[in-house]
C-alpha cells in the first residue's frame, strides 16, 4: 500500500491518495504523479521520498520545479547497512548531531566532525551516504 501525504502551506495535512500495487517501482509512481496532476495538484514544493531508484526523475517529470530529498530515516537506514550490527547503536548516537542540527551549516559541520571521528574513519561510506 502506497500513500501520498500532502502538507499545505498552512500546515494542514491531507491524504492525497492510497494505492495498492503488487510491487513498487518508478512506473507505479509515474502513474501516481500523473493522477495527482490530473486531479488538480498544481505543484509540489518539496517531495520527501524513500530513495527508490528513478523516483526523483518521475516526480520531476510531472512537477519539474519540485525539490526532491530523501527522508532522514531512510538515509540513516541505508547508511547503517555499511556497519556491523554491534556498531549500529553507537553510530546512530554519533549521527544524532547531524540530523538534529538547527541549521544546514550546523548539520554539515556535524557531518564533517563525524567523518573525521572514530566512526567516520572506521566506516567512511556512512559519511559519504
């Protein structure tokens, strides 16, 4: 089951649709984006997605001005795949300063500090991710 959730400028949340498909793929999301456009969605300011290959291109095909970013939870999940199970909890704690940063600059500084620190040197692919 796939859900598109919209958040309006005034903060109101709205379920734009629920789709049931056998598999997830860019083709499914292209149909969803086109359906949303046909139903009156004029523009999407920011789309937060899970990292599915081809998803940003599909969104930008229907809504060219949309900024697409990967959800922080999915970024963390993906980056943890580079570490052993026993290292994941302390790495997640070390990354908190990155994803809880007040500003983009503070987040980049925290990421640089992570990369230069113990876990970043031990697992360089995490900082790159």
